[in-house]
């Protein structure tokens, strides 16, 4: 007889989702965050702490948003000027979203993409940040066990966003530094064929553009190749465009929306965009994600699912007013891009002074830093050993390329827009001191090898034969001992 409440030895109390590692926290990417949280840098309270360079956050233009809010208190229902709207906004809202909010989001997306594409407010679906948007898209497009192809290196959070609760797989499209990690037709075909040979149904391709972690934009020809490929294979193309407003240098940004507008043969039902305000506007705490699909069924389903991750009506109300201010958004985007460009230049110039180079980039909040010359050997293990030194000794949280599924050890993503100028200077000084120490150690090791080789060559050849090294020769009267003393 079983006593109520007694657990059977084979019974699992929690679900598989609750007890598995699908969230992806057991990776060096998240371990770096944990190291920072245990010992966070502070200029006065903890000047020797870990500097956070693993968080892709844009803090360079928050002052512009703060100033706008001061000048427009009526935009918030929490002010005397805006409280008259409190009841209307605080009451239940349809999960379609406030019409003014969806209209403002569509206008902002058009502006971010240079006005070369149009977005219909009725296709805007809200979500709790880009994380929720990507998961909802996965739920809409694929069943458990089915897969999306994704070019490497890619953002580690996708393993959580697309896979954890949906049961969907992510299969790599291997890209390489020899062509600056660009996607090729051959790489697409190889990844697709490998999946089919493994009897895995491929439902689509996921790309980030601009790329996270590369900080590069995707050219129009590559986008056309992707659109053509998914149409040929009858699969979906999901474009994560959350960094599209961070492009600060040529070439200009090309949205997938532009490409399909110019392609009369494209089946638009296969095209979907994920967007958010976390990176372009720098307000990840607002949790504003957007799904924009050209597929009516996906829009309908995603809108139902959005009940699980709506944007608060208070936030919608505020942003509808802010993003509807054409003068402000135009000025904000221009200033933000100028500041990002300047910060990246300062950072990469500092790295170049000590011989460290980054992949040429023109967008994003990070650099793809090449530390391959500092590896003892070209392995993931050597990369992680170097990373642990940088975390524990140099006290910088940067993210190793292996956590981004990069197939070439020695690349690291390092974020530069989530700190002030002082913290950036300190970070560069730490990198400089570290590289000098590593170089000195390498020189000393080289000199030791050279000295050992010289000593070996200077010895009589008979001492190179271990069979001659008898106890007699190693006596106190041995010429070898005399030479050593």
C-alpha cells in the first residue's frame, strides 16, 4: 500500500523542461555573466572587479530618451500631465495592441531601415522582447524535432529562444573567417543535405542581420540567395533585425523587406521578421518585441500566443508618443549611430596598439575580436583556458567564440556600448597590460628554447646518446657536471 504523498523511486516530480539544460545556462557565455555578478566592477566601490563586456546593451544614448521624457511628461500616465489617461490605459487592452502603438512601431521600423521598405501596422504582433518573438515564431512554424538552419557563429541565446520549450532543433550552416564568415550557397546546400541525410525535416533558416556576434551587415546578394533558397526548398526565412538601427558605417543596411518588395516571384508567406526596441532604442527593460510576418496564418496564431507575453499598455502608451515624434526619432537615430561609430573606433584603435585586430564591422554593439595569436594551440580547450585567464585575472567578461558555436577557436565577442568612457579606458588598460605580460612570457619561453637548443648543440655529440649517459659519466668528475657548474 502506498502512503499518500510518498514518492515512487522512479517518479519524476518536476517536468522535463524544468529539469533539463535546455535554457543553455551551462555554457561559458552565461558563466561569464555569473562571474561579473559575483564581483561587479565599480569605479569607487570595487575598482578591481569584473568589467561587463559580455552584455550587448546600448547605453550611449539613454540621455536623449531621458531628455525627451522630461520635455513630454504627458506621455506617461504616471505624471500630473498624463494621469487623465490613467483609467483608459490601465483597463484591459486587446492583445492586438494599442492602434497608436502599432502604427508608431511600423513607422519607426520604416525609418530604421532607411524608408526603403513599408510595414503594415496590422501585421505588427507584440511580444515580451525579442526572446518571446523568436520563440513564438518557432512555435508557429515548426513541430518538436523539426529544425531550422542557422549560420555560425550565432547568438547563444537562440539555443534557449528557439529550442528550449518548443523542442525545435538548430543545425549549423558553417561559415569561416576566410571570407569574413559570409553565408555561401555551398554552405547552405551542405547543411540542408546533412539534415536530410539524418532524416531531419528542415522548416526554415534563421539569420541575424546585422550579425550578432560579427557586427556586420548582410549584402543584398546574400539576402537574395537566402530568399531564393527558401522558395526553392519550400521552407521559411526568419530574419532577426533587432540591430538594424545600430548600423553606423557603410555599407548601408538592407532589410529582407526591401528584397522581397523587388522580387515578384517570392512567396511572401515564407518570410518573417523579429524586431525589438532593446538594441536600437536601448530600452531592453521595456520588453518590447515585435513579430512581423507576411503570412496571415502566422500573424493570427502569433497574436493569440502573444497573450503569454504582452507589452504593458502603459509602455505602449509612452512609446506611441515617443516613436510618433518624427523629429525626435530622426535625431535620436543619427546621434546614436555617431556615438556607436566613435566608441567602436576608440575601442578598436586601443586594441590595435597592442596588436589585436577585430573583424571589420559596421554595426552592432560589439566587436568580433581575434585572439588566435594568443592561443597555445588551435583548440576549443585552449580558447577556454585563455578565456578563464581573462575572466579571473584580467577581470573582463568577454564571450568565447565556442559559446557562439564558432568552428574556429580564438575568436571572442566583446561589447563596447554598455559602459561609460572611464570604464572603457580601464578595460583597454587591462587588455594592454595583459597582452604585454603574454608577450613577455612568450619572449622568455622563446629565449629559453633558444638557449636550450644552443646548449644542446654546444655539447659533445657523444652526450646526445642516452646509452652513453652511464653512472660513471654522471659522477662528480663528469665533464658534463663541470660544464653545468
